[in-house]
């Protein structure tokens, strides 16, 4: 029995409570899909990360911090959502540039990877401005771009980061034609192979508004988290971002860099950090819901990720 099959069985057993002696149908399907492709993600190149405190990867460098705690809440909330609907590929995006998508995606993936026997892939879907290899203290690596331009191979395009126990697929070298590459159909095939081998895939993407890339990712993902940054995101931009994404698979909004620093009762106030489902967030784009950006009772407070 392959290691992949054993891992899938363990994962399925953990999720469903089915004893390991029985063959869970979902695990069998995953096995067939993955082994038909011959993908063994256990063979990926292993790398050691070198992360400074300034990186703001608090889920790795400051696990006891408030920021890390909030990412744990986000992970818990996602696992809760997954009890009611299939969510594996989670897209992290935002309306405009520099709202904290990459940091949120990386911290969320690090948090999810802390669970025993969960195979988590952090996938860098921003082919134009890759930053994640640098965040982990790694040199430039080949990844998504090269996999889409040639033959995908787990051992060439995916890396296993040993200390966080996280699989990482970097964007690779920025291609000349990112959108064309993504729309070639090879991305869909790639995502199918990845989905067969991982429990979670967290996708860091470009912003929604200026580019069409993110709508391609959104179609491939099971759910979308929209990051908004306090002091930067205008209400209208958030609303336009929600509208551009459509409401079909919007899981919620993550408010980055919240200035509310009253920690005294944060367990009460900072409950789950995914800000509700699409309806609670004004995903239908109407004004009253969109205006909930500052209403704490509707916008579940967010991870604070400043270190
Ligand atoms: N909560 C925060 N506190 C302080 N600095 C932050 C915070 N969130 C993000 N930053 C900083 O803002 C910059 C942009 O962050 P990040 O790269 O995560 O954003 P992004 O939305 O992915 O940007 P882009 O649109 O360029 O991909 C980085 O320098 C990051 O360190
Ligand atoms: Mg980014």
C-alpha cells in the first residue's frame, strides 16, 4: 500500500470518524485520481526556511502572539465551514494591491499545517509579483509558471518546508503572458492533480480589480477569502471587489491590520475571523450590506497580523 494511500486513509478517517480498517470511498477516489497521475508529494524537495521576525509570518515566528491566535481562529472557522460544504482550495484575494493577501495566505497555510496528518499546500497564484519564497528566506524557485509551460512534476515544482511541515508551490519566474498561461487549460488539470494529494490548498492571488487573473483562480477554488486592510481599503473598493468576484463562493472577509487593540475581552469579541458567509457580508453588492464594513456586529473582527 502506498504512502499516499495511507495518508489519504488517515486523513479521511480523521475527518469522518470512519475506522481505518474500512476503505472510505472518498479516500479511494482520491487515491485513484492521484496514483493515476503518479503524483507522490512525499518526494518533493525538502527545504529549510529562514524567517525573520520582520517577515510578519507570525504563525511561524510568534505562535503565541495575538496575531497567530487570530489566524488559528480563521483556521477553526474554515474547518467548521467545511463540515457543511466541501472546501479544500481556498483563494485569498483582495480588491486592490497591498492589502495583505500574501501574508494572510501564508499565515493561514502555516496554521492549517500545524494539524497532525493534514497535508497543506501553499500555492502562490500571483504570477506577476511573487513574494512568498522571499518571505520564507528562500532564493528564487521554479514553480507554477514553469509547471504550466512544461511538464508538471511534484519533485521539480513543489517543495516541502520542513519546519512548518508545509508544502509550497511558488509562482516561479514571472511569465510574459500570465493570463494566457492560466487560461490554457493546463491550470485546471494541475489543480485537479493537486487537489487529489492535499487536504488544504491555500492560494495567494493578485488583487481582483485591476486584473482578470483572480477570476480564473476564483473559478478553480472552492471558496474565496477577501482581505480588506484597515486604513487602506475604501468601502467602494471592497464593494466592487465583492461584485467582481460574484457571490457564489465567497466565504468571508478578513480584516487585516485592525486598529482596535482592546485585547481584554478578545475571546468574546474576536470570535471567528471569517466574517460570515457571503450574504452576511453584503456579497450581493447592495448598499446596506456593503456599508457593514465598519459594523462590528456584521463584520466579524479580523486577524490582527501586525507582529
Ligand atoms: N497587518 C499588517 N501590519 C503591518 N504591515 C503589513 C500588514 N499586512 C501587510 N503588511 C505589509 O504590507 C505589504 C503588503 O503585504 P502583502 O504582500 O501581504 O500584501 P498583498 O496584498 O499580497 O500585496 P500585493 O497586492 O502586492 O500582492 C508588505 O510589506 C507587508 O509586510
Ligand atoms: Mg501578494
